[in-house]
C-alpha cells in the first residue's frame, strides 16, 4: 500500500543484488529517479503550501479570513499580483522589498516557504507517497503556523490547535503508526503534563502551550509527544540561558515557548522511534 521511499530504494537494492540482471538494474535507476522526482514535486508543493501558511500566520491571530481578500502589502495596502506571490522567487527578484512602495518585506515569508518546501521534500524522501506522508505534511504545517503566530504575536490560536487535535485523532483511524486509543491518551497525557507545568511555572507557559501539546500528543502518541516536550524544553532552556548571558533578555522576561515545542515536535515526528529505542533498549 505505502510506496515508502526507503522501502522502495531498499527493495531496488535487493533486486540489483542478483548478478547479471540488466533489466533489474534499469529498474533500480528508474526507482531512484522516481523517488527523486516525487521529492522534487513535494518540495514544490511545500513552497506553495508555505505561502498559504504565511497567510494563516498573519491573519489567524487577528481572526481574519484566510480565504479572502487577496494578499496585500502591509505598508501601502496595494493588492499583490500573482507575479508578486511566487514563493521565494518573488521575494528574491524584488530584493526583499514591496514592488510598489519599496518598503521591506518580512523575511518570514521566504523562510516559511522554504522551510515548508524542505520539510515536505524530507517527508516524501522518508515515507514515499503514503498516508504517513500526508499525516506528516499536515502536522508539519500546523507546527509552522503555531511557531509563526507565537513568534509574531505571542499567541497560539485555538483555530489551529482545536481542529489540529481533531485531525490528529481522525488520522489515527486511517494511518498506520498509532491507534485511536494511543492518540487519545497522547492528547490527554501531553496536554495534562503541560497543564501541570503551567500551574507550577505560574505564567511561564500559557493555555496555548497546553492545547499545542495536546494536539502534538494526538498526532504522535504520549511517548513521542513527551519526547517532543522534553526536546522543546531543553532547546528553550539553552536559548533562554544564552540570551540572558548575552544580555538580550532579562531573567523574568517571558519567551514564546511554542516555537521550541514545534521544533521538538518536528524532531520527534521524524526520529522518535530511533531516539526512544536508543534510550530504552540500548
Ligand atoms: Zn507596499
């Protein structure tokens, strides 16, 4: 069923191990070529989806529609033409400035587009054309949006996390990996742990972080979800201590925690099985 990239390449290698079979070697070349084309296609899809994620990052915290109106320059208000909206390319061609008023465009736009493109390519390279890839693409998109809104506005919108929890639960019914029960337990355990941490930290973490972790638990299950939380907390602490040491931040200044949780979620989504088995079955 799942045309997993790794499985595809491995099965190609196994086939070509039989000596003197020119036909099979040809198959291997076409397998690798196919995987490369699919990865490239995923990157292009990711660039386009990244452009949409930028719209979500800018509009969801303000409760504006993500479908209408068309994008416009935040400085001069001019509606942007399709040629201004080509992911990454438009930004580079315009030198990072609006075509009409020449005010600088936030680097958030190309960064989000590029990150989504690269992550989508990595997903297809790892999971091929499969339901697991679709689940990962949705998860990655949700994480990019919450990281972006948390950095910009210190908000993690419920309009992302609540539907995200529902999608995580529903996908567990169709996608191999975790069962519905594991997804429900993941949601409750991960959300619950951050709820307790939020009580203990008295304002260090907010309701948005609790719902974000609940969503991540629904996608990853409780074990990979808690691993994501651990990685996020570790990264957040290292960056926080560094910023305090460099004088960029005071000890009591709150720092958005969502982006660190999102990075933890990304790492866990790709590597949790390897990391967990290394820790527990070493
Ligand atoms: Zn402008």
